[in-house]
């Protein structure tokens, strides 16, 4: 029996808001580190609303011996504020960034000096050269605020040409959407690796809410099965494990460059998927 080829994985966390949450996430990370992630990314909220928690979590991961990448959005930011933040990242020993446009916080009046993630990527490159490994977002099923798929693809290509190293996709459950996106991006001259984002299915209500907000499509057959389980959490989780593992197997068979797991600060389902994959 041949050993499955090692598939690079990365993990995404969100910054806890309470001391109990900090302790819980620290335990979750220890449970997931045996997967040997290439790095862990840490999100933050609209307008940088959890930025301090993001940096504290990134510092903790670095102290634990793993690479870490803060999400870094530019909405509402000035060039001076971004320049100062980049200097702080360098001082903290951070070598990776997930560069995003970000969402405007409610009640915020303007964009600041950056309107698009491509402008942020270009500015980071101008200021710091090749110091940072820059990840950017990709949307196989189209960004929910894009005018149309062509405009969305053009925005993605602009980020790549500005100097992005790797793209991380929004999660999806239809592998064909990912394959089509990669083909279209490659044809448009954007040839950086595109890492599929993987969302474990553990809570159908939460998944529906997230998907409606971010534009990720839940195929009808998955949605109706989840609805049919009602409040049966065990059945939802068992079905979700089968669906997401099969998706990962399909992606791996096609030769994807890695998998990026949206952990939701939980370990059990990610561990179960990776165990089934032989990771």
C-alpha cells in the first residue's frame, strides 16, 4: 500500500474576544499542530476591529514554533498607518501577510487611501520588497460585491500582477467552480498557486448564514440534506465529514497545491478530515 503524497495544509483562526477564548484557542492549536501546518492565518474584523487580538494570536503562534500570517486589510487606512503596521510586523518577526481589501465597518464614511487589495499589495511591495510572502483572496463563485465574473477576475489578476505570491479561495463545495476559476485565471496570465479554502460542515444554521453573507454557494442537494436532519447534530456532522472529505479527495486527485482549512477555532472536524485523507 502506497503512502498518500504529503499535501501541504494551512489553518485559519479568528482572534478570541475573552481570556477563556484565548485559552481555548491555545488548546485547539496544540491539538492541530501534529498536522504540521505550513502556517496559520489569523483573521480580523471590519476596519481592523480586532487587530490587537489578531497580532497577539499571531505572536503566540510564532512563539509556539509555527509560521503565522495576520490578515491585513486596507479599507479606511492611510499610507502612513500601513507603513507603520508593516514596520511593526517586521519587528514581530512576521514574514507572511494575507492582504485583503476588507469590509467597511458600519457607519464608516470613506475608503481611506486604498480602495482595492491590489493597491495594498503594490504598496507593500514598494515599501518592503520581497520581505513578506503575500497571500490574497480568490473567489471561485465570484466576490459578492463584484459587478460580474469578468470584473471579479480582472480584480484578481490585478492583485497577482501587483505582487501576490499565493491565493487562498473563499470556501466552496463545488470543485468545478474552483477548476474553472484556476483555468480562467491562468488564461488571463495569473499563474500563482491557488489554494482551495475548505470549510468543515458542523453546524448547518451557521453554515447557511456564513454562505449567504459571503456568496459561497451551498449546492441544493447538500442544503436539502442538511435541512432534513433538523437539529440532529450527529447526523449533520457525519454527513458534513463525508461531503468535505470527498471534496478534499477530489481536489487532491486533481493536484491542488494545498488545502487551507477554516477551522472556526475548532479542532475535531479538521482532524477527522485530515485523518481520512491520511495527512
